[in-house]
């Protein structure tokens, strides 16, 4: 099989999974020609479509022509999906393939610019298996990364500067928050685009997936036990123990909505996360936490379409990511053309030009 044929066959399969279409459904969208069996042959690399069919594939699958012939490939390993039980195979494949395409462009750009940021595992040679050790690891990570105990203003940007690539994948699927894994041996985090409308939840998801990457959890540990370490790590990392205790005001029998909003603004996390953290640190009783959890459910705060009070304060507080910044810089300095920049970001040329204009106005 020629390199071009092999690349096209893989890319066609990727585009079809992103669109969540079976061979028959794709054939129907194309008007019945080519047939589903011919489409299968294309994906097996047995033959290539002619120019007319390729043009229709580009239109129906909503991918630029160069997508089907971009040879840079990315392999995922150690993928850890959150809430994967409620995510169907087709939806999961679509999210994975969208992410795979993004990171193929990201890694290609880093290679072009020689701009790779190496990731250094912070706990090499160590191991964590007990929940009681989570606080120590969270604090040690902050020390190793020179964070002190202050809140992290832009978590996504900070994570990327530590060599962990982040992508906000386009999806409105409520069953998906995020996943983490290695892409060609380098750590990545993928979060759902709908989290951009709920930044406190997005920050917690980023911290959760960060835990999967940085914590030295034995691979043999059951998934449920891994989650018991990662969930409290996210809270401990974003809300350091001693600083949180001081801000919370010590042991409490209750807390007002106004106080919770102040803590939410300060730490950049949800009120639910704050109360979870307070309960774990024994600053409130389990009964107080459960009453708050119940009231939050009654008021609809746990529903994505409603959200918590104060969510609107966090618009645009997390960056668009290092990939976008690198592409805009490359175009500004003439390293790549606007059309190439648009292709790297997977955007139509006119949309990219508008973003470029707004960024350098």
C-alpha cells in the first residue's frame, strides 16, 4: 500500500468516526454513490476515490481537503475516560478522533518550531496508594512547581507550560467531561468545550485529569481506587489545606451564600467543590455537607443548564491554549501563511483571519 493511500484510508476512517456515521449512513449522505461497500474499500486502503467523490467527502464530512492527506499521526496510550460507562462507543470514538486530529496538528507545529516543552514527572520513583497521602502529594507538587499557596489564575495555561498539552474538544455531550492519556508518549488532557461555559467546573476537571497524570498511582490499582485518590487531589491542589482553613474560618456549623461566593471567586472553584473540601478537612460535618448538597439539587445548581450563582463571573478567565497562541505568533512573524495557520487550528480561513485581527488589534 502506498503512503498516500494508507494516509487517506486512515484519515477517512477518522473523519467518518468524528461525524459518527456508519458506512451505510455516509453512503446515503453522499446520495448512494459510492456505495457502503466501496467506502469500506476506501478505508481498508484497497482503492482511492476520484476527485469528484473526494470533493463530496470533503463537503459531507465537513473536513478540509488537506485533512485527508496529512500524514502526521498520533497514537494514544493509557487513555482514562471519566464517566465512560454512560458514554456510548460512537460518541467516545468521535471525541477521541477529534482529539487525535488536534494533537497531530499540535505536535506537528511544535516540531516545525522546535518548541516542545518536555514534561518532567514530579514524583519519579515514588508511589501513592492511600487517600491519607493525597494532601502531602498535592502540597509537594505545589512546592516542586513553585506555586506557593495562592490560587492559580489560569490553570490551563500553567499546565501547558509544564509540558502537558490541553485541548478543549468541541462537544456538547453532557456525559463527557474530560480524559487524559499520552499522545506519542507525551501527556495530554482533553476537556469538553461545554465546560467553557462553566469555568469553575472546567478548572476542577483540569485538576482531576492532572491528578491522573502526575500522581504515581500503580497501574495495578483498580480504577475505582484510583478515583478515590484523584478526586481529593484535585480539591487539595486547587485549595491548599492551611490556606483554605484560614479562608474558610475554621470549624463551622454553617456558612452563608455570600461567604461561599467570596470563596468561589477567590479559589476559582464551584461552591460544591468548596463544601466537599470543607467536609474532607472536617471544617463542616457530613450532615451540613449533605444538607447543602440537597439544597443545591433542589435549586438546580447541579444542572448544567442552570449552574451555580456566580458562574458568570468567570467568563474568559481560562486561556484558549498554547496551540492557538503559537499559531497566531507564527502567522504574525511570517513563519506560516494565514491559510496554513487556519489549517493548523482546524478553522475556516475567514474565521481565522477574524481571530488574528482581533488578537493583534
